[in-house]
C-alpha cells in the first residue's frame, strides 16, 4: 500500500525580449523548489534481478534554476539552455537495493543523500543557419553531468560518468509541400552510458573467461553510437 504524494512547489522567474542589431534576443531565468511528502520511488528488487517495486521514501526535495536564451533573425538562430537540479532525500530510512554496498538487501539513506538518476547539470546549445531560403544547416551539443546509479540511494558507489554528445542536421525545402532532411547523432562516436544500475555478480557466469564470475556489479545502458538519419517530410 502506498500513501499519496503531496507536493509543495514554489516557482519564480523572469523573461524578456530585446531587439538587437543582428536579431531578436529572447531569454528567461527561473528558480524552483518542490518538497514532496511521502514521495514514491521505484526500488530495485535485491533478490529478483531486473524487477522492482514502488515504495514511499518519506520527504524529498528538488530545487534548482533554469536559464535559456535564444538569438534569432531571418538568417539564423543561436540558442542555449542550462538546468541545475539539486534532488535530495530529507528523511532517514532503509530501502531495498541491489547495490554491492547493501547489507541484508538494504541500504541506509541519510538526510541529504542525492536521489539517483538525476544529474545536477544539463547544458544544451546549438544553432541553425539558412544558407539559402530553402537550405538550412545546424548543429547542437548536449552535456549531462554525472549521476548516481539506480539502487545507490546511500550514495556509496562511484557515479555514472558525465557525457557530452554533438549532433548535426540539415534540411532542404523542395517546395511548400515536401522537405528532405538528414541528421547525424553522436557525430564524434562518443562511447558513454545514459543509465546505470547493479546486478548480482554471482548470478551469471562469465563463460568468456573460462567460467569465472563477474567482479564488477555495475550494469550500464550504452548510448547509440554514431547514427545517420535521412527522410522526406510532406506537409499538407
């Protein structure tokens, strides 16, 4: 049985526009603070691999700032955004975990521990440029900071590494109806993971090493390598 989550949220911010010689600048800046009572999180099952359950974990708090700016004209646009999120547990409690630091299938959460799978920093920037009225090219980059693994509510294991990925794109407007486009994601073929959790190292034999057991409990979700897309878009 789960108790209902009650959230008390405060938000404030500013936004504006300014005409400049090279284009129009749009910006916004805001802050937020949300405190959840009887928050519910997904807890990995320490016994059955790949399964889990939902549990009330007391009070939690997420607070931070969001900033965004965009400069645009008839020929181009440049944009960037930054988000900072500080997500923490506020109560002391034990929860089930598949972490290698778990004792009896549980880890101890202390007030102030960071909530896993919530990176503190995210940055996105990019541009679009109209080479002609029909041809547009652009690029963007995303940075995501390190984050704790699922199951590491006690913040004892090393974090999942931060990563940066670059993408490029282009499109050509054939006429009012048809557009062809292309995109390359992860332009530099960076190898990184977007998600991490743990597994029981004794549950699976490593046959590639003569049947020896795994000694690293980390399980990562790798991101896509360099990926190419192309297509035709029709607008009616």
